[in-house]
């Protein structure tokens, strides 16, 4: 167990809908990262938050947004969902921004039908 | 250009044997980090080992060791005494640009699926 908690584990929804994925980092970790894993794109970095502030953005669509709350948990919001958004979404955490180890949660499997 | 290249889509190894999973990387940064993660069929990403670009010794974590050859830009994972539970997808990843503040991003390779046989 990495200590990073992601909910829900599975999510099935329809095109056009909006969903929220939740992540609780390991105790003491201030950084939260979101990654998307799909068969055609592999593992792609989406966004990084550190202590509530956005620090880096990757290949995140405009339909997607994220935030990190004062208690350090993070949410990834996906809206106007398309079939191609079906993927495994990972959250990872680390102590700071330069820490060498990133610990991943078990992921949320999103299926858009 | 690919930042991380894993040329072995699949590998087989017999139980108790050692296996090497290849990874080459491309960066112009002097400061970077290299990681290996294991993804079993259950889906979670498990951290295995880390090597910093300035580390002079190869990293080791139990049965895992990282064969770091800086001049060749390779960071191969060696698993000794393979076990059935090692069957999984293995990803090599790189963090670069720590001096620019972009250290947060990991770039992943496409992975190698390892199957351990009896």
C-alpha cells in the first residue's frame, strides 16, 4: 500500500457528462500529481499541485481541471466527457517538488460509454 | 524524439533467473532522475528504484538494481532471482530539469511486459 488513496476505483459514465476524481496524498506529502494512462497514449502527465498551488501543467485538456484543497487532497474534474477520455487516471504524491520518489495511488478506471 | 525508450515490449524469464529490462533516455540536462515502476495486472503503479544523474553508485533495492551507464544514456533494470510475482508491466521514467523547476514531471516509456515462468 503506497499510502495514496484514490476514489472511486471504477467509474462508468456517458458522453457529455462530468465526473470528479478524488485523491488523498500520503501523510506529510505536499505535492500531488495527476497522470492519465491510456492504451494509445501511454502514461501522460496532466498536472502538478504543491501545497495548494498549481506548479506544472502537462497534456491536460481544457475540459479538465484540478485543484488541491487546504487539507492537501486533490480533485480532478473531467467535463463534457468523450469516448476517448476512457482511461486509468492516477494520482501520485511526494513530499516536495524535487523529491525523487513519487508514490502512486491505485488509480481510477474511467469508462465513458 | 522519444525521451524514454524501452525496446522490449515483452520478456520471458524462468523463475530464479536474473533478467535485464532495457531503458535508454534522451536529455540535455545535467541534473535528472531515472525511475522504474512496476504495474501488476491489478493496475497500481509500484515504485521500485531511483537513480540520480549525479549518483556515482548504481542504485540497488533488494532484488532490484539499476545498471546506470551515463555515457550511453541507459538505465537498465536488473531483477535477480525472479519470482512468479514479478510478472507485470515495468515502466522506466525520467524526471529532468530540476534546476528549472520542472522536476515534477515524469516522462514514461512504453513499458516492458515481463512474464516469469516455472
